[in-house]
């Protein structure tokens, strides 16, 4: 069989997850955070086609409005989902990666190379967690804590990407 529905019952870390619940479904990036290995990377990859459909080419102010609304919405999504799972910042919760990547893609130059470069930069900052990202990740809890480290990783990646675009 080519595709199989994931058996959530065989994963103790997913006890309490209900993908029929729209809050859980969105927090898990429409299911993109379900892989056992590298859920953040898969979640970030899934954010790209959504960005292409909804945000690519949107003027700055509405784009920032979507980011702010997505952040606020994400605080609630992540809070409820982590509480239902009984795990703070479960790796499968990837809404925060979606917003972080979309921050990176603010003012993105045209071309697939820039899309890939932004993706790689965001993943680098999200995984390496340089100060103060690591500090925030450890000290700030709840839905806000889940979201804020990825927002900062997105801002760092945005800064490097824009620096590269201007000077190289």
C-alpha cells in the first residue's frame, strides 16, 4: 500500500491528540508534524506551499497583519494542544515553525533559490537556537513560549536573508 493513515494509538507521545479537532490539526500543521523524525523540518516544508498560496506577493502591511494574527492564534493553538497532549512544546506542534518561516519570507526576493535559502536559514536558527532563542525556549512556557523562540528564529533568518540580498 502506498499511503497509510498514521496510527496515532501506537505513539504514546501522541496520546490526547485528535486530528479531527481543528485546533490540534492546525497546531500539527495539517498533519505535517506527525513524522517521528524531524517533525519541525517536515512542518516547515509544509508551510512553503501554504505561503505560496496565501502570502506570496501580499503587500507588507497586510502580510504583517497576517503574521501578528497568526502569532496570536498560534499562542492559543499551541497552548491548548500542548495541554491536551500533556507535553510542553511537543515536537509535532509546528504552527510555530509556520509563522517563523513566514517571518523569514517577509520581503523575500523572487526565485526558488531564495525560498530554499530562507528555509535553510530558518531551520538553522530554529535548530541551533543561538542566544536569546535558547534562553527563551527554556524560560518561557505555555503557548507564548512555544511560539516566541520560532518568531525570534524567523527574525534572525529574515535579517540574514535581507543582508545577503542587499550586499551579495
